[in-house]
C-alpha cells in the first residue's frame, strides 16, 4: 500500500498530522540571556496553523561557550523551562508536536560572542570562524559537555517538548567529533569510528538514565566537502551505532560552514551580499570587496545538484537501520515530497527555507493550491541571520549593521 505524505503518522511515538516536518532553522529570536522571545513563539504558532507535521526548533545552546550569537536560544539553566513551556503549550493547542534541537557550536563561534575560549575536539582552526584557534577539550571538558547535553534534554522534557534532536551535523561540536577532518585526537575520543562516536554514545547512555524512553532524535551529516571529512560509508556505520544507542530517528543532511553554501544551495552564490554583510569582511575597503566578488564569481562554483541532494544518502542509511529516516535538503515541491514518501525512499521529509517564506506551505501542498515553494533559494536569509532575526529577504538585503 502506498503511503501518503499527508496522512497522519507516528514518529518515535509522537503523533504527527502528516509526514512533512519543519527542519531546524536558526531564528535569532532570543534575548541576550538566551530566553526565547514572543516573536519566536508567534513564529512557531504560525507554523502550527499552517498544518506542518512537526516543528524542530532552531538550535538551542547547551552552555555559554557553545552559542553562535547573542540572539541564540539557550537551554543552559532551569530558569528557561517555564518560558519554553509557554511556547510548547501554545503550539500544542494546534495539535502540532514540537521537538527541540540542542547543540554546542564548538569551533563555529567566536570568543568575541561567547566571552569564553573556543573549544573543539582538536585545535584545528575553522576557515570561516578563523579569528580563534580552538582549544582542544580535556577529558574533564568533554564530560562537562556530555553532562550539559543531558541536562538540556531533561529541561526540554520538563518544558513540554515532544522530543529533542541532537545536532550532529554541519560542523558543530558533535559533528566535529565524528569527523576525522576536525577530530585528530589520539585518545579514546578520537581515531576509530567507535572512539569518535563515544561522546554521542555517552550522551545517549547518560540521558536514558534521566529521561527513560523520551524521544532523542539526531540530525547528522552523510557527507561533507572536507578532506578526511564525513563520507557516506562511515555515516552508515554511525547510523547503526545511533540505532543501537536508542536513537529515535535520523535526519540526514550534509556539509559544514567551511564548505560554503554546500548545506543550503542556490542557483547563484550571493557573493556581493556575503562581503557586504558577513562579519569577516566588516572592515574591508571597497576595492578589496570588489576583488573578492570578482574572484568568487570567477573561480567558485555553486554546489550541484540543487534539489534532493541528500536523498541518495538517506536511502542508503534507511537500508541500514530500522528506525525512521528523515531527509532534508533541496525539497521544495509536492511532487518530490510524494515521490519520496510514496515510494518509501525516506520515512519523512523536512524543509527549512520553504517554511521561512510560507509558514503554511504544507496546507497549500495538501490542498493543491500550490505545488512548488515560492522560495527562490537566494540564501539571503542565511547571510542576514548573523545580525537580523530570521526573515525571507527574497533577494534583497537590509541596510548593514555592525557585527
């Protein structure tokens, strides 16, 4: 029997109205202490009104040195629980489950933002966040990271979230532990796939002792563009390890910030916007910016394909595990959604950018009032999020502000 993308479904015991999920998308809608704002609450309510199957929140930092900006939500203290509970209660009124993504940004942040030294598995400088050479975590530091992830999971459960998603993708801390490009350790936390996975396995193990069978999902890279980075063969092995650890579901993604717009692809590289708006180019003179634009347009190519670029990897992972697999990346039309679900290529699909421009896109797809997202994949939303709250820019940038 063919499964419809728009029929009710169950994910790790969580009841969904359909199989289309809002993938975690950084919103930049928290105050300087990491408390979610009313604006963030309204964003989730609008998604729920639009018939989304489930919402995965933008990532929330588990500790102070793991945040990427002063507008990032935090789940680092119990004082956040009641505020997040207001959000989950509001979303649940529309029958929509909400899952909190939790993360530590590792070397993809700046000490100028966090006020703390940047930490990572190994002291490998990030080619994008290049101001700080990260400090390699000690055994004590790794255990603190694990315990803070576990504490964040406990808080998410108390706050009424239907589950959590560990961010193991896109070059953040747990992703870096899994990657031989970033993890060059010679101790029990690096080297073999088993050792690189150890920190993730410990989070699951310790969390199970606190929250029982509470759903813990992951978002993981199937591949990236780094030398000695993640490749699908190792990702399949890690997926099996995740299943053995009690992972509830795997969302398959790719890439890291150093790869450029590899994770979130578009027809054109928005180079002018990057040099004008990105913190790395804040103090560059006009002639230098023009040179960079020329160089980038001449020598840099946009990654291809633009659509369904994680589907093949997700299909390979799905064959290897018995837990639900979610695919994200370049999914923007109802035909592809129905093909993926109807032909059992993945159990669920997730989208990010289409929901930014149209929070009600699932309703439109379901009713066939629209078959393709209005998103033009300009990626200006990605660039401006460093300084502005999440918003579809539709190829136009606001006036620049100091970083």
